[in-house]
């Protein structure tokens, strides 16, 4: 009976994680109102090339003064890579097509976890925002989206601040990839700012980075996978 319960728990956890990670990222962004090949837009081939260029690298490796990719640094990279001037609104449309941007907390949960997330927002989230205000810190929501239409597959790991600022990196997924320590540290910056990070169900707690500096505080968003991961 115990084995059966554990297997059932793993099945629920796996389903929850697939739902959470699945997101709605897609290539190309034409379904969001952009037409490939028009002036000021990327062709599908250019978009796929851009995703490959971004895999596993950060803006500072291109001499850009940012820790993680943002709309501004991506705009600069596109201009350099493709000699294409693109306005901020168009770049933002690509990011939205990749599944990046502000989302309601319930949108970060699978169907089984929505109620728990809504209760958490009422009971726990206010104390997180108060603690952040006391330390003049940002609150960021961390999640992962699987891009459809790339080969090999690509995951976009993003952090969206309470003010709506999006920072991200692109990785090639492996089996049960952990939450990248480098990504978390870069959210704090060279100044080692205090940050509060709310992590959705894309990663159970045993896949979080360990021994982080005290100024980086991680908070788990309720997820079907949490109890199993902690057991």
C-alpha cells in the first residue's frame, strides 16, 4: 500500500510539474500579432537563431551591463546580431509570445493547486511583501516555460518583479534540471541586494540551490510536488 501511495504521489507531482512548466511559450511570435519578415520583425529562422545564441549565456558575456536578459539588453543584442532596429514594444511582444511577463498567482499553479495558491496569497504573501518593504527589497516570481518549436528543446527561466520587470535566461533542459544557482545569484546583482523570490512548482525544494547568501530569500508557492519533495 505504501509503495502504491508513493507511486500515486509521484504521478500527481509529475503531472503538476508538466502543467506548470508547459506554459504557453511558442516560436514564432506571429500568433501574438507579429508578421514574420515585415520590417522591424524577425523571421522564424532569425528567432530560432536568437534563441540558440541566448542558450546558457548572460548579457555580460556580450559586454552588456546587465546581469540577466531584459527587454533592453535583448533589443541591443538583436541590433548587433541581425543589424535590425526593433522598438521596445515589438521586443516585448516576442517576450510575451515566449510566455514571459506578469501573471496572476493562480496562473502559476496547476488545476489541483489553485485553491491552495489563493489561500497562500491571502495568508502568507502579505508578510513577504512587508519583509521586502522593510529591507527595500524586490519581490520576484520565478518560473519556467518550455518553448515549443525549437530543436533542441529550450526552457526560459524568468523572474518577474512586483513592478513588472522581466529578467530571464534560456537553457537546454535536462532530466529534472535544478533551479540554477547562477540565475538566483544574478537576481541579487553585484551589489548583493536583498531579494525575496517566490518559486513556483517548476522545481521541488530538493532542486533549489543550497547555502544561498542570507540576503536571498526563497519562498515556495504551494504545489502538489512540495510534500513529496520534502519527504
